C-alpha cells in the first residue's frame, strides 16, 4: 500500500543532495536503532554514533558535517529531522476518508457544506454552520450553530465544537477535544448571609487561526466577553486546558496535561513542557521555554528557560528534605543568628589579643 | 438579537440605584479596558482606576464608595461583580434549544421523558431513566439505565451519564464529562507467586444536588460501596477528576485540572485552585482555599489559605536550587555541627581569657 | 435482584474457612463503618479495630491472626481484601447488555462482528475491524478501520478507538477514552527565517494486551514509528496521558491525572500515584512506587518508593519558605563562607593561646 520511492525521487521533491546510490529504494521510515531493510532513518546528534554504525536502515538523512560517519546511501541536508518528517509524509499519505456525507449525519438545512467535504456517520451539524472546501468531519462529531471551519481542516471522531467557534484552514483536531465550552466564571453573592455563585454568561468565542493542531480530550474555553485566540501554527497535545480569554502566540507548542488559566497571554514560538501550569492574567514573552511540571506564577518578560520543580528522591530521603523545607525559615534564621553571635565573640577575643 | 435595556429597566429588575441618565441604553456587557459604546462594565477594585478613567463603556456598575471616581452614568450597588453577572444574564439569555425529541434519538420505552424536555440528535436514553420538566440533552449524549435528571438541568453535547446516577435541578454539565464511571478499585492477589489485580465492583452511585455545574471532560466516579456526593451549588471546571466516595461540600468551586483522590471529604465554600491535588481519605474544613498547583497530603482542619509550590526560576538558577534541596539534610546538619564546634571552641577561649 | 449467598456457598466457590454459622445469609458488601445488616465487610488492618467492634455487618472476612478480634460469623483467609473483591463480584454480577446489534449502529460490510457480540446504539465500526466473541461496545463508540478487539472485552459508551489498534481479551475501557490518537511529534523548520512546525506522521500502533482496564477520558497515543504497548493486567485510572512509544509493564497500576511522556518504559508491578509525571525516554524498574504528584526526571533503576513534593503550609509560611528557596544557593554559600572565616579566626586564636 505504501509508495516506494528512490533517493533520487525523494530529493527531486524535497531538495538536499545524495551521496551513494541514488536508486536505493525506500519503502518506510525507521529509527536508527529499530529500522529494517528498506527504511530510511535520520542522524542529527553525534551522541547516537553507535546506533548509526549498527543500523539496519537502507539509507540515512544526515547533516553535511556528519556525512563521513557512515558509508550508507544518504541524503545530505541541514535539518535532518524536518527532512525526515517530510519523507515520512511522502511515504505515509493521509488516509483518504470516503467522500460524501454519511446517510446517518444530521445536517441543518441552513448549514453550508460544500460537496468536497467528507462527513462521517452520526455527525451533527447545526444551523448556519459554514465549511470551506475539503473539510473532513469524523464520526460522532457535533458542530454547533454559527461555527465556521475553513478549507482542508480535519476533525477526528467525537470532537465537539461549541456555537460560534471560528476555525482556520489546515487545522487538525483530535478525538474528544471540546472547543468553545463556557469559561469558568462566577461571581460570589450573599443572600441573607448565604453565599452562592452567580454564573457570568460567557459571550466571547474561540477563534483558531490556520495550521493549528489540537490533541485528544483537550479543552479550550470561549471568552467571557472578548474572544479566546489560538494563533497560526500552534500545536497542542492531549488533555490540555486553555481557559477563557487566553491568547496563545503563533507557532507555540504545548505538551500534554498543561493548564493555562484565564486571560493568560502566551508569546510566539514558546515551548511549554508537559503538565506545566500557567496562572491567569500573566504574560509570557516570545521564545520562552517552560520546563515540564513547572507552575508559573509571575509574568516572564525575557526569552529563556524557566523551571519550578522539586527534585525527586528516595522516599526516606524526601521525608527529611520535606521536614527541612517546612522549617527552613526558622532553621536558617537560627543558624544566621548563631553565626552573628560567634562573630561578635571572636571579634572581642581577637581585640583582647591585640591589646 | 440581543435585548436592549435602559439603566432604569435594569434597576427595576435587579435593584441598586442609578446616578446619571436612567434612560442610558445598554446593549451588551464589556470590560473597562475593551468595552465599546452601548456596553456596561463594572468597577470593583481601586487598582483599575486608570481603566475607569479611560473606558469607552456607556455606563458602569460601581460600589457606593467608588461612585465619585467617574462621571459616567452608573448603577450603584454593594457587589458590582455579581450585579454585572446578572446584567449579563439579562442581556444574554440562554439559547433556546429547539423543543421536542430529535428523530434520531434512541429512547427506551421505559424511560420517562416529559414533553417539556429537549432531546438532541443521536442521543441515547436507556431504560428506566426519568427526567423532570424542561430538561435539555445535547446531541450525542448517552444517559444510562436507572439514572434520573431533575427539572431544568442542561447537558451539553456528548456527555456520558453512567447507570444509576442521580442529578438535581438546574445543573449544567458540559461536553465530554463522564459521570458515574467505575471507581479505581483493585485488590492485589498472588497466585502461585504471580501477582495480579482483582477488580472490586463499584456498586455505589454518583448523587449530584441542585445548581451544580460540571466542566468539559471532567470525570466523577461512582462510589465503591457508598455514593460519591456533589452537594448543592458546587461549580467544577474542565478536566477535573473526582474519585470514588468523595464528598464535595456545598458551594465549593474547583478550577481546572484538579484531582481529588478517593474518599476525600471537601468542606463547603472551599476554593480549590487549578491543578491542585488532594490525596485520598483526607478531610478539608469549610472555607478553605487551596492555592493552584498545590498537593495537599494532610487533612486541613481550619479555614485559611494553604500552599505547596516550588517557586519558578531561570533554569540555571533552578539547577543550583535543586542540587541544594537534594542535599539539604546533610548540608544543614554539617553547618549546624560546625557552628556547635565553634561555639565550644569560643567558649573555651573566652573562659581562658577570664582566667 | 442481587443474589443472596450463605457463607457456606461463598466458601465453596472462593475457598477459605468459616468460623461461626455457615448459613449466615449475605446479600451485599459493605465497609465496616457503614455496613448494614446482611452485608459482609473485611478487616485487614489492626488500626481499624474500633470499627470492627462496632460494625453492623452480618459477617467479616478476616486474617487468621485477627480472627479472635470479633465474635461475628467470619470467613478466614490470608488476603481479606482480594477475597472481598471476589465476594463483591459474586454479589454484583456484571450487567448484561442486551444481545445483538442495535439498529442505529453503522457497521462496514468488511467488519467481522460475531453474533455473540453486543453493539450499542449509534456505534460506528469501520472496515476490516475484527472482534472476538462476546465483545461489548457501548453506545456512541467509534472503532476505526483495521482495529481488532479480542474476546470478552467491554467498551463503555463514547469510547474512540483509532485505526489499527490491537486490543486483547478481557479488557475494560471506560467512557471518553481515546486510544491510538496521533502522537505529538513535530520537527521545527525555518523557511526564509520564519520558523514553523512540520508534522511527523505517526505510523505506529497501540497494542494492548489482555486484562487491561483504561479509565474515563484517558488518552493513549499511537507510536511514531514503532508501537505503544500496554502489557497484560495494567490498570489505568481516569484522565491519564500516555504518549507515543511508551511501554507500560505488566500489572502496573496508574492513578488518575498522571502524564507519561514519549518513549518512557515503565516496569512491571509498578504503582504510580495520582498526578505524577514521568518524563520522556526514561526507564523505570519493576516494582517501583512513585508518590502522587511527583515529577520523575531521571530513570529509576532500583525498586522502591520515590517522591518529589513540596510540603504544603499555611500560605503566609509558604511565602517565607518560597523566598528562602529562591535564595537558597547564595544563602547557604554565605553561611558556609562565614563559618569558614570563623574557623580560621578561632584556629589562630587557639594557636596564640598555646604559644
């Protein structure tokens, strides 16, 4: 089923130069360690030299400065990993969902669904929804009223798009994600001394630009008053929560299990590690990297890498560490006081000596 | 589409007093910073004075003590934020889902669905389910056998309610949430030295009282033996996990990505910050605030705010901090020992001097 | 509806010995604290002696060494908790979903669905899917092309299985989980100085062995090139993220809200606490326990318990702790330097004294 390509054919499409037999046939991609015959792998980091030496791959994608490290047929390029991604795209074309609208789909008459779209089984498309060309909607998706989805965007099965959501071109949304859900906004009120919460209607939208990917079971809330905005080229992993009124800058990538609280503004080209958390109303500059698991409580105004993590320890060691941390303030104060007292005593003794 | 209201009409419905022209027309809500003409905003905190001065809003909701800070038409009230929430509810009435039962819904004959309910496309309602009046079930929801849902409760699209769940009045459940899933209970057993896990049937239910909101993709597990209970007025954000046999006290709010382990009992009017975690079998008192990202490992018996967070740092600084924390116990012991030795030496020297 | 069993009937099926009246009738399970008449509870831990004394249970499952602690009818066994689990299974048989294929299910002609399977409403089963005997698929599930599910496996409502996923026998998948989603893999590329992300096709599969349970809204990504593998007897709770190319060892249990990054290899019989996070490309040995909320950043080569947690404090105390941690490196250096200076001074003074 997969296409078979020669190195020559690959280079004609993707650029780069060949060293070795240009007719070497490639049928799949592989990692250096596990590649089989007919596979092409990539080498990007000198620390994997041993794997390069022993690989069973049929060819390698490699930087010019590493080209001498192997006698295998190779494609030479400055960015082997990105090149590998594109070879893999050639060898693994996107599965073509059957054309047309499944008979079980429920589509309101006022929705605009061009003939080039593919609509899966049990889909629901509400009134005044508009699609661009070549949109794919997986089985079980619900697209609520007044939403729009532009050309070539793919929704995998069981995605929920809430009313009024705007989605750009060439996006890819994965199963179980919920886009445009009400933000979490309540005002506390006391009635005769009894406190309860009054819901603040969430009347903004979610606006998603082009080339955005959104992972499985990720949730993005609509704005309270203004919109929540996900800029071009953003890539979100699974189980991420983006709260109301956030803005995620272009080409930022966010790994799984991250939470971003309301009205946070994240810069462009940021990298946010898995399970990191960013508090509300913060601003994060462009090109910031947040380490996995780190809670960010203050705005970050300068590019760089930021971390907030407890180091892990054997549990018995951690028990001592935790006790020390709990008493760090009094402990450090006490040590400091004792040293000060000693310094005074020693100064007196030294002065006595001189006299 | 939105209703247009004068300040006079608003005050007639919600109370408070007017200062300025009572015929000022309001068509929407806005924030001070971004409000447009015709919008009403609120002012609740003196630190936003600059925004109050420059706002383009047509009117402001404000406390009596702040009323002099602006010459705009205003509504004066003690709780501007809650008042704002109610004005927004007036201006943004809940969307009226079309009446009736969609032809594609699958409803068992033994289910009791009053004519006042709205049932979306591709919904599944199993046997012996009972609904109150005016219940709304979004497209793609599955309501399993023997569940009940009381008056005016709304389920957004693609919600899953497991068998036997009891849901109160005026609740609002968001897309992708799963209520009444089996709790995570297994007993370890060894067979001829080989260990494996034996599932403990989860035979309790989830019982949810009135006015409870549950966010997108949040999960609440049924009790192992007894019930999991969510009391009146609780508001849960997205991607929260509530394990079996928990009890969440009335009017407690829980932000996104929080996990609460089995049999934890949370008090009333608590506020639990995003991504906080609460271990199992703990008790949290009423009126406790947990800071975001904080892991709570012990019961909390007194109202107040509790925190457990590593401060974030530039990564290079954190590397040093982490190394210090890892060696905190021996390091502090060593410093303490050296100070003790110095104290003894200095005491001897001082004694010698006196002699 | 529940079966009624005597202690004698239970012991005939599950082993163990009886002390007291073997005709004692049992209709349900209960905890010591809340059990009602007719219930059987278990006693496993001497610290619950008070509850054993006051329980209203009709019988107790207990270890030989604790048997004298109660005069209630009892079943004596070495592992009361596992025995209790099995009694509960006898008393709470799995609900028998109605046989057959619901008329609203959409099943491709090339799919192989034996007559012994149960297929709920609005299910979608794509082409070349194969099921074993006695498979149960809850309402709203989507099973994509080329997947296979072996005998007796149960999918609860609204589960999504992506193409090519292999699932073993006797598994239990809970609502909202997404299995076989694309992994999160992108290569960064600059075009005329503009950086963007190129998707790496995810061409591996998810392979799940027998007796695996997967919680609600949990996500397991397909491998990038090779497969993601979940071994026999693994139990996963809700809202867990397992990234591409992970391998989870047999009989490992993982609690809710855990994230495991790409290519991590977890050993057998591990226990991973709720909201713990494990970074990518790490190896965790067999029989390792990770405490809840702990971020693991290095491989663990030895069985044992590992922890990485900030202790929680009243917020005011934490503010001081956080300030101290932030300045821990300079603070400790300064104290160390001062002590060194004092030691030198005291040495000089002591030397002087001797002369």
